[in-house]
């Protein structure tokens, strides 16, 4: 397992981190606890030392399952990260109340990183007004939190503004993959964080799974390259070659993904990309961008819709049909209509858009997809 070091705090981490937003589930949609715990513990036994969860994951149950998985001596083996749900914070006292609730669910007296979740312009202002720095000082003095950080979904200017707001940040969790080098924090933002000694943790390295199963023309780009790697391995290689990146989170949903990731990260040193590899990633990106429309990651922050519109189901189904030209989304969309979850039910309240970490024009996309798919 490739190991790295968080700058300024001298804390070693595994390059592969276990993201706990996409656990295996039962037919009823609940977490398959036994399998999730088995997967987490196998990953830790195999060298993974970074575990990431959050208050809303799996309807609030992710932290509970992680807490169970980290019993029997496993808690002491890992860096544990969870997140303050800023949208639930109305008063200063709410921050400590929520932290205590999360510690109880996790069955621990402290977390290593406690980070402000999904920071953007508005939440920065909110956290400033509630004096988040005072909260961190109090939580760290009580031993409940070791290091402060933030996860991020906004533009590059806002990313730098958050970095500038406090010189005590120890970690920034950002979305990055071959499609997002100019989106959100951007590559330039990651480099700036590295210059400041802020460790960078990557989320969505596979863009919600999109990069794991490429269409034929993208696969052909990889197949034509001299070095042979799977699409998943290429996606991770793009990231772990970046010197600022400390840990890459993978939301592993089954045993096969765990074992494959452990194989991919079984390297001794961080590689340096060749010019040919950099050109390969540019070519793959261009091919993807020409094929997809919404590029929804399926994070479900837009759910539930008050009108019952199943936005991720619609967007990912439509993008899948565009990626794999043989697919006919009109048939899939007809099933969504039958389930009374289609885009015609949208009343344009835009609650989904305010919650979307990708800042997608959801209402516009829904209208376009409905017109294109319902007419067939």
C-alpha cells in the first residue's frame, strides 16, 4: 500500500482511503452491515488507514456502520474523518451538539479530521458568522477533534478564499478526476493548497463510477496506449501522481472493488506522469466530454425532491444512454414515468439546484431530457 504523509501534522496515511457513501445495500435499500463491515476491516488489514464518512451518508446510517466496523481494535489503526453538516447548523451550540451526536454514532471519543461539509460561498459566510474557529478551538481543547479541514464544492476563487480565511486548515477534500481539472477547486487550487501545507484528499476520483466503465471509443484510447491498465487504474494513476494529493477516497460498493483497489494501490512510490500519459488523459477527457450531458455523479444531494422527481436516476440513465450509443433511454424513461418520478412533475422550485455540489442546471436538464425522451 502506497503511504503518504499529511504535511504540517506529520501524520502518515494510506494513499487509498475508504469512502463510506456507497456501501453495499440490501434489496430494501438498507446498508448490508455485515458485508460493509467485512469490506472495511479487510481494507484496514490490507493497509488502508484512512476512513471517510459523513452525517448524511446512507440516510444517517453510514456513521453507525463505520462505528461498528471500527470496534475490536480497528479504531486505533485508522485516521477517521467525518463532517459537520453545515446546513443543519443554526446556532453556535449546534456545532458541538452535532459533533457529540456523531461521536456517539461512531462509538469513539474523537475524530482525527472533523471537516466543514460541502463548503461554498454562502456556507463560508455562515460559518464565519457562527465563529467556526472558536468551535474548533473548543472541540480540539476537549480532545474531540484533532485536526480541522473542509470539503469543497464551488469555484476556484471561493476555494482560495476559504484557504485565506484561516491559516490552521490541515486538510481540504476536493473533487478531482480527469474530467474536473478545470472545475471546482481546479488543479491550480490543489497546487496552492499544497504550497500552504494543506493536505489534499480527493473525492469522486471515478466521477460517480463513470470513469470505471468507459464507452468503446474511450476504451479504445486506453487500449491504444503502450502500457496496459484498466480504466479504473488509469483514473487513479492520474491522481496519485500529484504530489499534493495525500489520500484518494474510493466509495467501494462490493468486495471486488475493494480487492481491485488494493491491487492498484500496491505500489512502492508515487509515479511521475510522462508526456505521453498526460496526452492520453487529455484525449480521454475530450472523448468523454463529447459524449455526456449532465455528468451527474449520483451523490443524491438533490434528493428527496418534494415532487418525487428521481433526478439522479434520470440524469445517470440519460448520460449512460449517450455514453453507450446502443442504449435507448426512452425505454428507461418510460419506466420512470410509470413510477411517477419523471421530469414532468418538476415545479421548478430549484431546491435541488441549491443542494447540488456540481452546480448543475438541473431544471434546464430535466426539461431537455423530458422533451427528448418522452416523445419517443
